[in-house]
C-alpha cells in the first residue's frame, strides 16, 4: 500500500466536488505562518544544486519516499518544530500544512511510523552540503527584501552540542565501561575466557567518588591513575583477543570509531596526568570530533560544539567560517569582508565587529578600503573630528550589539541550535545550517506580514 503520494502527481486525478477541501487547505496554508516561510525558501533551486552533486542513480533502484525538495523542506521543518525525529514524523502524519510544505500527502490509514526516515535523509543530504553555494542561492532569493547591503556585521559564537559536561574521570570511565562491555560480548561469541581485571572493584570506587559533593584533589588523582591503568589493560586485552581469533572479529563503523577514540584518550589522558599540555583534546568517545572552545564568559568559560563566524546583512545571517576546532575570529575580518563581496557583489562600506577584531592589521585594511567601522579610536580624540563619522560609528556599534547578538539568542532558543543533538560532524553541520537559515526565513516572513498589515492600516485610514 502506498504511504506517501506527491501532490504534483495526484492533483490531476483528484475528483472535483462541491467542497474541495484540499484547495481550502492550500488556501489556508498560503496565509499561515508556515506558508509565509515556504514562500521565502527556494526549495527547487536548492534541490537542483544538491542533485547536481549527487551520483546518478540506477533507474532500477528504489524510488525515494520524499522528493528531493520535500527532503530539504523536512530538514527546515526540524528546527521549526524543535522536535525529535520521531516527534516530527508523528506531527507530519497529522498536519496537512506540513505535508503541503514538503510537497506530499500521507495516507491517514497508513501513516509513517519510523522516525529513522528523518535520520536517513539527514545523513544522505549531509554528504552533499556545500554551505557557500547554497547560501548564494538563498541570498539571491532574499536580496530584493534586504536594505543597506553595503553594511556588514560580523561576530563569532559557539553552537553547543548536546553533551554532558566532560571531566577526566567521566571520560576515562566511559572508555573503560564501553570496552569492558565490548570485550564481554566478543569473548562470549568466540568462546574465549573473559579477561580478569579490577573493573568491578574500580566501579565501586568510582561510584563512591561520584556520590561525594566535593572530592579532594588527592582522591581525584588516585581514581584517575586507577582508571588509566584499567583502560590500558582493557586495550591490551582487546589487542590480544584480536590476535587469538586471527582478526575474525568484525566491528561496525561506530565501534571502530570508538576503539580508535579510546586509544587516543589513553594517550592524551596519560600526558595530562603527567602535567603536559595537549592540543585537539577529545571530550567524548561518542563524538570525538568535538573540542573544548574557551570563550572566557563569566557564566560559561568553556563551551563544547561548533564555533562559527557569521556575517549579517540587514538582520539576515550567513555562515562565513565554521569549525569544531577553536580558532581566533579576530583574524577573519578580511575574509568576512571578501565573502560579503562574493555573496552580494557590493563592496562593504560600513562594518560592525567586536573589539577582538580591532587589531592593527584589520584597522589598516579597513582604512585602505575606505570602510567605516565601530572600532574605538586609538589615541586622543582630535578636536576637528567629524561629528557625522562619530555618530556613524556609534550607530554601527549599537546595531552589532543588538541585531547580531540578538540573532544568536533567537537561533539558539527557538530554532534548535542551542544544544545540537547529532552523532557525527556532518549531521551536526547540517542541523546548524538549516537552523540558522530557518531563523532567517522566519524573520523575513514576519517582516512581510508586518509590512502588509501596515499597508492595510494605511488603506483603511484613507478610506
């Protein structure tokens, strides 16, 4: 039985009755918030771009459940609803407006039940996500609604991953616990004897340590030493088991990733225990690509997730650079200005940025390019300083601290990029991309609604 039908394929076969309910739903969709957002998204152009990056499929292959435009629309729905994959599928089954948004109709008698559909689509699209080219398509769609294209605001923020706060003890215990479980399963399957370790003894010590409100440093150091010895022993036993079985043990890609992460954690934690400083520190064996990002904020000194340098044009944000490794955004002002020119085709004449961008090299570059910035002037204020220039700097600085900082809060609180739940770097980047641009589309839709209401009130006054 067919679960999903594309609206474009069945429209011609739908019977015409006195009450065409589907047409009523379509009319209602156009005037709804979701319909307004749909008008702001160039789904067809985005699909054509991604389709051009995909390999040509065998015509005998399985027909996809959603059209490519529908898959992209589903990725926009994910941050819009803020729901889990299972919750999104359940809502899609019962919401006709969301089905129209994705260009499909779902049979009420045979609804979708597997939330893994969303995950499968996300993983497939993440491979072909080209941020710069897709953002160019989005800008071309939105540029007629943007003003002050010669002014660019820029700032960096960390979009955190959904992750427990990592400590050395927690990380070492996660490695030991998972390796012990893996060894137990494989020994049972191969008929080999289970290795003797002090796992259960250390488990009791760890539990007792975890119950303490504020353990002493000596207790923490002692437990870390014991966990390091246990992890080293478990890894040696795993190597021995592989040699005994002649390499017959097969692991999944996820298990292989974790084994490699455990080896790296052992090396890093051993060096940390000896007082060495390390780079590219692993904080999770489940997501070994995540790094600690030191932000220096009062309430949160360290964050864990993707660090992104954004540029903003008339309140609409675009990703200039992103990385799971820490980087200094202060040296990326020139690249941001160049990307603004690449995106808009217009030279930036006014630039708003945080004080970290106000180094001598950036000041010199902006002066040479004739760009007005919000940077505080060095040295004493000249007596004949232009009042208009001083006012312009103050206005640009105010916009940066309100519009730019406000967009970060809006994206993180309302569009599911505050604590991103993903299992790999590509999926996390995709969720980040669609969350930011769903916030952009919602902003533009709200502006259009406000403009229409204003025009309507003016017409009523004239009448």
